[in-house]
C-alpha cells in the first residue's frame, strides 16, 4: 500500500476518497522504566534502546492505519500525519498516532 504525507500522488489519479483512518500505539510506563534502568547504549547523547522503542511504536501505529485502510477497500493513504503525545498521570505513557485519508488510486 502506498502511504504518503502529501495530499496528492504524482502520476496517480485518486478515484475515490474513503475517509479518515487512524492507528495508535501506546507505550506504557514499564517500557520507560525498563529502558532507563538498563540503558548502556548511549552514544553521543542518543539513547538507541529508547529510539528503537519509539520506532517500534511508530511502525505499529502505521501498520494499524494501513489495516484500517485495507478494510475500507483502499490501496493508498494520503496526508499522513504522525503525532507523539504523553498521556496518563505524570506522563506515564507515550502514544504514537498515525492519521491519514484512505483512498483508491489508479
């Protein structure tokens, strides 16, 4: 499935707009505690283990969004936006959401 942040696709014709599709992934407090308790891979101010978890959450959110587009009969998602938000008491969780418009292209 074609997934893009743009609202149009060069060389492709959007024949039908199917609606908004979303995907979410929430990382709980235990993930953060485990990561920070055992981080030994900080190089140049970057925490690779933390970055891997964020990447995993982003991928899960995008996969869920794609699955919902498939359920609507779409073959592309346009206008994709990724958001990262802290939720819960004392920002104990991180939510990654992916939002876009499912479309049929030819």
